[in-house]
C-alpha cells in the first residue's frame, strides 16, 4: 500500500516537473520568436532608413 502510494506520488511529481518544463520551453520559444521578429523589424527599418537616406541624398544632388 505504502509502496503503491509513493509510486503514485512520484509519478505526479514527474508530471508536475514535465508540465513545468513544457511551460518553460514554451515561454522560451515565445521569447525567441519575439526576439527574432523584433530583430527582423529592426533590420527592415534600418534597410528602409538607408534607402530613404540614399534617396534623400540623391534628391539633393
């Protein structure tokens, strides 16, 4: 009886650990996605600013 209970208890702790791990992994995945998206937007903005800068410089020439 005690052995069975400790087995159940151990399984539930493992389940909680797995759940926590998956939550952490999902949170990291979200953070990475946001980071990559922000980086892409930043690069896009810089590219656009460079083009805009080239365009305005050539316009004044």
